[in-house]
C-alpha cells in the first residue's frame, strides 16, 4: 500500500472570536491546502475554564469550533508561521499522519 506523509493540524476557536471566515478564506485562497473540515462543538472549555455549551435553555453563539486541515509537512510549517498572528498560542495541535494514495483506494 502506497502512502504519503502529511501533517494534520487542528485549530481550536470559539464562534465569538469571529476568526473562522478569515481562517477558511486564507487556507483556501492563499495557502491552497489539500483539505479543510470545520467541526462545531456542542460543549467545551479552554484555559479560562469558562464552559461553552449548547442546550435548549441556553442557545449560545459562542460554541467551540475546530478547524482541521492537512498537507505536506513543509507546507504546514509555512502555513502555521503565517497564521501565528491570527491564532492564539496554545490553540493549535499538529501531528504526523499518512494519506493513502488514490491508486490504493
């Protein structure tokens, strides 16, 4: 089975930060990453300890949002450098992964 090494990146935001649209635009239009997925959480908290949650009684507009993307390791390093002013420290996680080649799928 043929694979290609990539780096996965997960960026943690909240809806109230209003960074999502600019981040997606940058990843798509400027950085041309291979793929992006955005997850909207139903509950979460960060270093502040403030719980962000959605329930019937409290329809918050400040829910957790996770942006996940992957690309070649060198390209991801460059992208993360570009994003360093946009994303707060401690909100980015990355790890090595492998993508199966099209021929093997």
